C-alpha cells in the first residue's frame, strides 16, 4: 500500500468529519468513540473539535492531537465507527 494521506477534510456534525484521501477514497468518520487519552480531552468539547486543521498528511488540532491517516482510512474501509 502506498502512503495514505488526507487531502481534504470537512466538519459535518457532532464528531463527524468528511475525509478525502490521496487515492480517491472518501467517507465520513465518527471519532466520538476514539477520543481516549489525555491529549484528546479538549476534543470532547465540540467547539474545539470543529477547529481541526489539515496539514500535509492528516487532520490535527492546536494542542498537538491528531489521528494517523492510516487509522482514519481503516475506519472508513472497515466501517469501524
């Protein structure tokens, strides 16, 4: 598998984000069940969650929280959300 990167991301609602990957795969991930650990605590506030940004490979937040693009890809492919 080639390196997977997120090329576009759009907030939908709740903890859901529409993602487009560099291979053309698209889908909506619901990250509500994946906000475990100290770094993700601020993301439980939906106003903060909405303020993600897209870097050169994935989505992330100002506090340093991010999700590996492979993890996000697998959520869509395997419908693990």
